C-alpha cells in the first residue's frame, strides 16, 4: 500500500486519540511517569507499524493494565516491570508461532465477541469521561449535563461527517482550546527518563496485578481481532498483519517502554476501526501519528503534563464513542443464530465481567456444539 498524507489520511490518523490521551495524561499526572517516556514508545511503535504493515495499524495504551495501574496508584517501577514482562511474553509467543496457532483455532464468532466487548468498552469509557472525569482533568471539567450534551453533539458530528475530515477538525479545535485554556507548555525539551529499579517483589506485583489481567485482552484484541479487522477492511493487502507479527511488534515496543519507565502499548481492533472509519487507508496515518508523538515527546515533554489536561473531554469522548459504535458493525457478517449467540455471550460477559470469562464461555459453547455434532451421527448409526 502507498503512503498518503492528505487531509483524509490525517483525519483518520487522529481519530483514535480518545483512548490515548486520557490514559497517557493519568499516567503522567497521577502515576508520575515522564511525559517523554509515556509518548515515545507509542510514537516509535506507530512508525514501526507503518514500515512493517503499510496499513493504518493502531497503537494504544494497554487498557486493562493502564486502568489498574491508575486505580491502584502504582509507581513507575511496577509499571515498567509489567511492560518488560509483557514484552518478553509477547515477543516469545510471536516469534515461536504460538500466537498464530492459537489465532487460527479461534472461531470467528468468538473473535466477533471480542470485538463486541471492545466496542462496548469504548462506549463505557466515553460515557465515564464525561460523567465521572479523571481527576487529572478536574480543573477543566465541565458540568456533567453540559459535558454529556456536548459529547453527544461531537458523536453526532463524527458519525454524520466521518467522510468529511471531521476528526481532524475536532482534534484541531480541541488542541486550540487546550492551548487557550492552559496557556500552552511551560517548558521545552524532553522530560527526564530513568531506568526502573527492579526487584523480585516489584516483578511479582507487576505480574499478578497488571500482566495477568491484561494477557487475554492483548491476545484476543491486540493480536487476533486486530488481524481479523485488517482482513475485513483491506482484504489481501492485510496479509502482513498477522497475529504473531502484531505480538512481536507490540512486545518489542513494551521492552523499550519498560526500559525507560514508560507507558506500555499495544495494537487494537477498535483503534483500527477508528482510523479506517474516519479516513485512513494507508501507512501515512501511522507515520503522521508517530511523527507527532515523537515530536511531542522530545520537543515538549518537559511541559506537557500541565497542558494535556486542558484537552476538551467532550471531543475525546465523542470520537471514542463514534469508534465504538462503528466497531460494532464488524458483527454484521455473522449469519447463523448460533454464531450470534456465541458472539453475544463472549461480548456481554467480557464487557460486564472480564474478557477471560467471556472467552472461556465462548470456547465452552463452541466445544459443546462440536461435541454434539460428533455424537449425533454415532447415535444415528
């Protein structure tokens, strides 16, 4: 695929900031991570994704990992240890072919259920951004009623004008509002980067609290569902986007993130829907995002903490909700009632409890159906 840098491509590139910005800001402000260390791995992974896949493959924070780290107030050492563990695990799984083998044996209705979970989570996160804003944004948050109305307006615009570069207009307006609200960065250059202090206790905490809850989501969404979404949107052009390669690229990026005490990152099927739905079609989108993030990390990292909290939450929430709704459209190719039942089971259990439980339920249903189909001919004989 070619590289394009027109308005359509850039609009698609910025459409996924609704996930990136809130988690990045919270890790910088609440968990005291270096802004440069937070943005640099994401930017470099975007550039690597452009070179490797030549499609708008997204880069996002590790969502379950990040949410737990923020909620528990974990320090940079635990977060870095978790990133290193994720990196080692996914590089090994990707290079050995284990991820590709597992993805090949994952039925499509279960993948669609994972994508349903992600779409619903995007909608939930979008609502919570407005109804219960992160504390880092508290000084600039709007009254809840007004925020919900504005967020709904952004969502309506995003869906109605998604082919009219609306994401670029909205993010541009948000950036202007952010600068006017906060006065812009108060310092230039990168923020300080430090290697983590690791110990057995730190590694054990990272493994049990951060890594184990994230593993099923990263396998199912970052690898299997992202590869599936790429094939759905781009057909044969998506041949390079294989689960094992996605595991290797996200794993390598997390080794870097852990080394510099930064933000753990991944790919994601919902992010691909966001990029594609709002205009991205080539590797130009990840190149643009990579350049922007690396530029911010190295050029303004020292002053970003006080500026990013001024980005309007209704814009982030509206774009995120739009991506979530559009992502649900991937379920449209399911035909049989049983396939719909499996997908809905995985999606609803994954959304309301944990994706691990959703995957287990979906696999159990699929296994019971396969067993019944084998038994039926035997009984007939």
